[in-house]
C-alpha cells in the first residue's frame, strides 16, 4: 500500500503546472482498420495518434483536408465523431537485452505471459539507415551451421542474404537452424559466470513472423526452446490473425530491436519471415487508404518499403558502435517464379540469395539449396580461412556435376573423367544433406569437407555416403576433439594439421564398414 | 478525382470571398456568396455547398477561442486570453465561454484543432494513467 502511495506522490511531484497543448481531430469514418479524421492540422507523417480507449494509430496519409490513420489494435469501439489527438511521438518499441527469450507483438508488448518487458529504452520503429561513412566492409562470418550454405554461399555479419523458394521447401528451417547455431556458438564461448570469453562477439537473434499461422509460430518457438536458442532470441509475432497494420509494422519493430545491438557494439541476426506477406499487408493498407495501385496492385513505394527496411542491416565502424545487424529476409515464390514483382525487388536489394528448389526437396536433397542459382555477393571475404581452403572449388565442381548429370541421362558410355566428376558429384550431394534442427559447427564442416576433397569417400557406395558422413562426424566429435579445436582457431590448414586430419580419417576408415 | 479538386478549389475561393477586411467570416458576405450561387447554380451545386460549409466551419473555428471553464473566470482573464491567442495565431481571435463543471477547476481552450488544457480533470486523468 505504501509503495502505491509513494508512486502517486512521485507522479504528483512530476506533474507540470503548465498548459498542455494537443492537436485534435474527429473521426469521419472507420473501416477495415483505417480511420479517416477531420482536423489534426498539425499532425506529422508516421506520428502516433491516440484514440479513445487507449487505442493508438499511425498517421500514414496526410491529405489536404483529412488524415488517414491506420489503427493498431481493436478498432471495433471507435465511431464517427470520436475525438483523436496527436501525441507528438513517432511509434517506438522497447529494445535491449530485456527482450531476449521473449515473444512480443508488433508494438513490443509481451504476448508470452512471462510478465512485463524489463527495458526502459525505446527506439523509433522507422529510422534512417546508416549512411556510407559509418559503414564498414563485411568480413566476419555468420555460421549458419548448414554445410551447403557455409561452404558455398557464405554469409557475413552485416549482410542481407535472401532465402527464397516455393512453399514447403525449408525456408523457415534454414532461418531457425541459423538462429539455433548462433545460440550453440554463444553457449560454446560462454563462461560459467555467464559472461563470454574475451574477444568473442555473441550473436543475438530476432525472428519476425509476419502473416504466419499461429500454429507455425508456436512450433517455431517450441523448436527454439527445445534447442536452448530462445534465451538469445526475441520473437516478434504478427500472425495472420493480426490486423494488417501490425503485420506492416512488425519487421520495422524487429529492425529497431536489432539496431540496439548494432549501435551498442554487438552483433545481431534478424529473420523476416516473410516479406511476401509483409508486402501483401502493405498492399492491403495502401488500397484501403486509396493510394494509387501499381503492378500486381502493389503501391508505387513497395520497393522503398523493403529497401528502407533492409538497408538498416549493416556493419558499422568503431566510431559508430562497431556492431552489425545481419538480415535473412524470406520470400515465398509461386511455382518457382523469381521474376515476380516482390521477389525481383528483394533480390535486387539484398547481397545475395539462397534459392531453394521444390524438385530438389522432393528428391530428398535437403536443405534443397540450388547451388547454381544461389549466390552470396559478399563471398569468401566472410569465410574462415580453413573453410575457404577446403570449399573453394566446391561450387564449381557441383555446377559441373549438374551439367554433366543432365547429359549422362542420355548416354551410357562415359569417359573416365566424366565418370569421376559424376561420382564425386553424387557424393557431394550426399555430403550436403542435413536434417533440420541439426546445425554443424564450422570446424566439423571443415573436417568433413576436407575428407571428401581428399577422396576418402571415393570407394564408399553412394547410398552409404550419408551414413559414412554421420559416422565420421561422430568420430571427430568423440575422438578428435583436439583436432577440431585446432581447426576452430580460424587459421589456414597447415601441413601439420593436414597430416593430423589424414591420420584421423584413415583411423576412422579402418573402423567404418 | 479531378472534379473533386475543382470543387475544393472553388470552395476555397468562396471562403476567401466570405471574409471581411479583418479576415473574419462575415454573415453579410456569406449570404451574398450564397445568393450569387443560388441565382446561377454551378455544376455539383450540392457538393460545392457542402465543401464550402466545411471550409467555412474550419475558418470560423480558427478565429474563435472556445473557453471551457470550471470555477471563476473574470472578464479580464477572457480579454487576456483573446490578446494572447491573437498574438500567437497572428489573426483576430474572439473568445466565447462555456461552463463545464466536468473540468473540476481550470480551463480548456480550443482554437481550431488545437486544444490547450489547464484543467484539474485532465491532470487527474494523466495521473490515473501513469499510476495504473
């Protein structure tokens, strides 16, 4: 009781005696989550507008004699003639480490029943991306834990790498695996007192779910919880049942949460799952606001919608926080059509894409990464040296294999060189198969790829390669931990390490049947 | 769409014609404008009248300070309010009073879309919001 009285006394002390000025307007119509208001002559673009009953909205259309406000929340109690007032504030969300392990809505309010968010720092949802001067080149890797990606399409801290593919091709799985792998790496470098080893930069994750089924989001949360990744992750949920305004805001709110890490010398990863639905929700809002429709009925600024969002992911230099925000936007294509409006837009904005193919997925090649169509424009600058050494030629070899495999279907008489390329290709495909939620550490990947490149899988039947890879993987973890530590150091594979790898793989091979 | 722009432009011109030398909407001028329009009704007459009425309402509200008060409010204070807002908005502001006991004490002044609140009721509402 006394604390309540103290709180009231503090509030009374804080009360100012001066006059409060507000700019007001009256609702002339409310429909489909959009309110049109008369008045509000001093309203700013993107300003928060307060409606009766504690409902807020954002002013998105400033017209000659009316203001179009997108209502965030329940608009069923708003009616014509209700008074709304400007707040003088831009929409802001709580940010900081207090959000780790939490599930929040598009406004940063908790929806996981774990109590209020412990954070008193607010960041605006819309913010201009870092300019040219504060940026630094991307040269530190983000280990996704997925061999096909880390070896052939390396992603760097501060990069924007698009994950694109048809429905049910494993796009979300790649994103979740990456988040889980960040948690695994963080735990690996965590000391007993909860701090991290000197020089280690932990990676925090933000998963933004836009327009997804609630059941899918629940499954994702469960997977992260089970893998112990939730403690390093914040989930921003704007499910399909949420109003379009929240779905439109959610990625920007997530970006604001990620910017906190970037500006404070930390590294963060943000997954936008997915931007196709985000564009659709923005289209819905724009059409209701009667903005002119363009291609596929999207408004003219749909490119700017995604470019301003993704430009906020960057790596900044020492004078500007020395942090990074890596983005993994997801785009769902229809029947593999990457030339549709939104996919082409986002492809051109991002620094590369991981393209997932339905055919590969159905053939059992999972993750169904199409090596030919996937690219990372940052490239090997963001790859550890040892990985660069062993995986440098992989992409070319697989491309050659795919080309020859298509021809090999027609003829039976093949020359020895072609046969050898095909046989190696078959084994490489098997090597890169990886079940979901089982990311591999970089040093384990290096050891496995080294063994493949050194020809140790040559005499193993293709059907047994997956089992052999798994067996070798387990062998390295259980019996050759010191060698893995050596590979983890990040340097090139020296002749001595090469010899050790040789001896280890030969030892394994003697026992493998 | 082009038609609606035309109506808006026309309505704005009519509002300008309805203002007297002090920049205040005058009843005489408004009736003159309405007479002239009635004698020679333009296309979309009804729409035009609606738009004219809307703009005129905004114009009138911008020249008035609606003073809601609870407790005593003297003539001197009212004059001071008029003077203050006339300076602030750089146009003649005429104050009108409405007693509103719901304010408990203090005043709330509305000029156009702007609301200046110095009432106890609003302070208490703010306090309730912050303590909750």
